[in-house]
C-alpha cells in the first residue's frame, strides 16, 4: 500500500481535473508505517497496545482488575481501550483541551467516559484515573516532557471528569437496562432515540457509549430519532434565545464569591436561593428546572462574550441530590444564577 510522491499538481479537484506542474524536486515514498508501527516491529510485540509507551497502562488496568492480559478476548479489548484512551486523553488535556459537550472537548469527554466504563466492565468500580494517568505520564514524559511539567493540571481535569461521570453512571445504567428490558418485552431490538437522548442529556452518556452497551445486548440504537431529538432541543434553544435569569428573580441575599480562577470545584458551597418558574422555593425535585444561587461558585457567569459555565452541583459523593447546570448567568451584578435541572433527589 505504498504511495509514490512524484509530481507536483496544480489547482483542481478530484483525481483527474488538475494540471501536472512537473516533477517534485525531492521524491519520496509514503509507506504508511508511522513511528508506532516501527516501534512494535522493533520491540517484537504483537500490536500497538503492547509497545513501551502504552503497555504500562494496559498492565496496570490488568493489575487493578485482577485480570490477566491474554486470557480473555473481551477483557483484552477492554484493557486496550483503557490503555489507548488514557494516553490519548493525557495528550489532549496536555494540549489544552478540556471536557465539553461539543467539538474536540466532546471527543475528550467520550474517551474519558469510555475509559471509566471499560474499567467497570473489568470489575473496578472505584476511581482509577490517578494511577492510570500517572502510569501513562511516566511512560510518555521522556518523549513529551511537557506532560510531566503540566501533570497537576492534566490530572485534576481528568479526575474531575471521572468523578462527575461516576456519580451519574449507576443511575444512567439502571435507566438504560430498564429501557432495553422494556424494548425486549415489546419484541423490539432497537433502543428508542428519545431514551438514548435522555441518557446523553441527563446522565452524560455519549451516544457511542450507549451504542456500545446496546451492541453487547445485541441491540441497536435509533440514531435518526436521537438526531431528531437533538435538533429539536437546539431549535427550542434558538427560538427561546439565551436563558435570561434577571427578569423576574428578586434576590436579597449575599453576593456570590467567584472562585473559578483558583479552582474548578468546591466542597463547601452553600445554596442561598432556589427559583422554579421565577418563584423562590425551598427545594426542587427530580425532573424540575430551576435556578440555584450559591454563596460561592467556580462557575463563570456569562460576561464579556464568554458563555456561562456548565457542570454539576451535588450533595455528597452519591448520585443522589444531583443538579445539572446548563448555563450560568448573573441575576444581579455580583450574584450568579445556575440554571439547570434536578437529576436526582431534591
């Protein structure tokens, strides 16, 4: 599958509709080998996952799970997923990418959340990113010293995403199991698109992760219905415009102390007000949309052209009492309103 680089081409499209300008001053052959393919040949291993920059993470995943690499095809695939995704995420975060719901941030989020699920399928239910990312950093730092220099930031970003997903993974898995069971009872083999969208929107399951689970159960996902639900949400957002929280909310409590420049999460913030449909309430229940005001927050409120932060507010380490923040805006000059919906508890 060699490609022989011989001619310099002019303007044009397609395979034939362009002018040949002449011979290249320096010809070459594109072998498609790549450095890592050379590495696995030179190191005498079976595949890219077993080279010296990847194998330490694979071995650590095996050790943490009590599994032995090479004994089970399914477990081997999961260990390779962990090894590949952790290294990819390490380099992405090192380059400044952060988890998000779109663009390259969504690619990173998918890598991290697939890693969490793969470790759970290997039997590990607790947090593992600190050890996995440390092993990957140690394997990569000789070639990329910047990952060692910036590792505190990289690890903090990865662990925060792991903790966020672990809080919703159990509840999302229960919902998905029930949705698949309901479809089976009705004689179907396809997960409805609205269920897949709810998993994405509420529980943080990327569509490809939901599809992975369905394939394991010999199910498919109604991708077209999922896309339609996603587009409907976008249209509703465009029609309504940006959510404005300062119109009807009367607030007389303390100002919000913004901590976002120093830290991305807080352990001791206090709720000072909750609003549902513009009315001050003492609590909001699962499924309700609300605006939550805190005495201090790491969430940046929309200002100066930058959109408001998204994230989660939770009580304790379980998936109970979980509030999904969809937007953050100022309801007064120094008071931040966190708009979103209650996922669990109240």
